[in-house]
């Protein structure tokens, strides 16, 4: 499991204290980074060669771990917690959009 800090709260798996640092897997961290950049679940799925349902499961797991209800709250928590840096990735979300007919 990965965590943003090395303090006591970060080392206790399953810690439910409000100040506990969420522990995330490597794949969840990748998904989290793409959520912060504004990608949708289908865009993330295409980028990672996963199904949208798998990405949705990762996002739901992250929202539980961060104790948030929206993707915006998740992104803010990820940035504030130091899980992802505040910088753009190399591909804009619109670049992954395809026309479906």
C-alpha cells in the first residue's frame, strides 16, 4: 500500500480516524492521478486498458478511503494529501475522446 506520509496514521491499515491518511494501491494511485487531471472513467479505462467498470470500482474504493462523496472532493483530497503533484500530464482529456456513431 502507498501513502502520502510516513506518520503513525499512515502506517495503520484500516484506520478509520478522520485524520488517518488513506492507503492506496499502485493502480489506485494511477487512477487517482487521472481523476485529478479531469479524465472520465471511460477515458481512464482506455488509457489503462481496463474496462470502465474496473475504473469505476477503483474510483469508488478511493472515495471510500478518502471519505468523500464526489470526484471533486476526491481530487482535492489527493492534492492536499500529497498523493499527486499539481502539474498537468502529457495528454489532455479531450485527446482521448473518440466519436461513437
